[in-house]
């Protein structure tokens, strides 16, 4: 029995089918531009010869990499990065969302001082677009990408000229603070992330509104950090020095909230008996720490999938979208 010749390229199929290479490429990608009979003949030849098209060659011909970059700036020693729990969980949602749409994910760490990284990844054909995470460097990233008209989407409250996905941060800040007020706390601290972030500003608006409605001073116990463990612990100690009667903390991330609980315990303060704590995100670890963390859920895995979906939609249709996710108070033992 004669062994079938192994086909190495679409050119081999084109010769056997008596058509052009572009017709073969369209047929293999189920293009409606190809006559149904021709498509069936080409697919039959490919199946008969067990032809597996080169992914790289296909992407080159279609001028796409089918890959999206998850952009994270390079961090210094002791700073948070993609390895923090929030970064891992939202990246997981992004990866699932991209997979469902036939795209892959590339994690990119960029030097904040480097101005050429967007062009490098686009011009080399390594990626088709970028997903930006919230950080103090996001503004710089946005301006770079806008400057070269690169396709991208940002997590957080964005501008009209680019895609974004965020959550209702003002409501989240209010829900967290109202929960602490409802359990009788009167010296409530706000432990924010980067002061310049729109997300942090809106969470503070929600906190301030709830405090004022309850007749409390929203300016008394406010501190900001970088979402990281060491910073959260340091700020908690400073807040206690400023107001020893502090009996509650609204932290802008679960990671900071958990670090705050640990530092409070080291300082002899029991949670929630002496100091109640509410976090933000509702990461997986929130239900496993002791005490279980009361927090604001912003549906992180879903947010990741929405980032993937909306960027791919922009790549295909060039429609700018802005989506805001609802938030939810999740009650556990810490408050």
C-alpha cells in the first residue's frame, strides 16, 4: 500500500487542488469567500494527508499573532507585581476569556523608563493588543499606547478614547463604610491604594459620603499606600499612633486588609473585637484567612474575562467600550 505524501505547506495543497495558495488559506479558515465545493475539496485533501497548518505561517498570512499582552510594569524589591493575589486572579480570568476567543496570553513586564516597548511588541508581530492593569504607572502606559494608536484596554476608570472595564468603586467604598458604621464603629480608618488612581478616589468618595451621613469626620483617619503588605502594616501602625481609639479599617484591597489584620494582632488588637476590618476584591484567600475577611466583591475573574472580550471586540470592530461591574458586600468574621 502506497504511503500518502506528507504535505508540508498550503502550497502543496494548492497544487493538488489546482487552486491558489490564498484560496487554500481562506478555505482552511472557513472563509465565506470560497465556493463551497472548492472548500470541501480542499478540506478533504487536507484531511486525507493529515495536514496540520503552521500556526506561525497562518498568523503571518493573516497579519495577526492571536496573542494579547498583559502589561505589568517592572517592580523593585519589596513591591507588588503580577505575583500578588489580585494580579493572579484577574490574569486567570483574562486567560480563560482569551482562550474562549482563540487567543493566547503573553505576560509582559516593562521598565517604566522604557518608551519603546509598545512599538517593539506590535512591530515584531508578537501581540495584537495590550491589557493594562491599574497602577501608578498606568497613565504613562496609556499615553504611550495612545501616541502610536495601539489597540489596548485598561482595568479601571478610563478615558473616552480607549476601552476600559471597572467596577462601581464609589458604591463599594460606601458599602464597606456603612457596614462598619452599622456594627457600631466610630473611628473608621480609610487605607487606600495609590492616591492618584481614579479607583481609589472613588472609593474614598464612598467612604467620605457614608461618614458624613453618619455625622463623622471623614478626614481624621486617612492613609494611602501601594497595595503591598509592608506598606499596609506600616500605615496601620501610623494610624493607631494618630488615633489609639481606631476601631475599624476599610482597606482598598484584600491583600492590604490581611496585612493589616496581621499587624493589628502583633500590636495586641483583636479583630474584630477591638478593630473591625473590611477589604476590597473578594479574592479566594479572603475566605481562608482567620478571621474570614469581610470584603467588597468586584467579581475579579469576571472582570478578567470582560477585559479579554472587550479588547478582542475592539480589535475586530474598532468599537470603544466602557463597562462597569456591580459590587457586592460579602460578610465574613472580620467585620
